[in-house]
């Protein structure tokens, strides 16, 4: 993840990650502060892998960290492409975790 992203670009990428989490059935959500704390210079997959190890380590009992980071990154790229092709506003906010909770009946 490049820390030189403009604010709108950062929002667009963060929203794409949140859409990917939702698509993959993961109940976490990155707000702006969390997204900024996850940013690193080692590329998106590595940043995601570190986040998983530090904040979602329970998932790594069932999934290989590289596999899960690759799945999240691939879904994020797909979501980002769809969102930008559709002309979505980068700053638009969708709380995918909240939507997922309602789908789960919680």
C-alpha cells in the first residue's frame, strides 16, 4: 500500500478492502484509522498478512496466512475494479460488517 495515496484514493482502496472482506464472509471492517495503521511499504499482500497475524490470528488456525492474504487481495482488486468502473465516489462509505451482521440475523 502506498502511503502517498491521495485521500480519495485511500478511501477507494479502503472501501474496496471492506467490500472484499464482506464478499469473503469476513466480519472485520477497516475504518480510516485502521486502514492508516495497516499501511506499509511492503505491498498490499504483505500488509494484509501482517494485519491477519496481529489482529485476526484465530483465522490462521484454519487458513494459511499467504492463502488468506492472496484471497483478500484478489477480492479487493476485483472490487476496486468494479467500483471504479461503475464510477463510485471514492469517499462513499458502506459499512459491510454491519450489512453482514444483518444478513446473519444477528
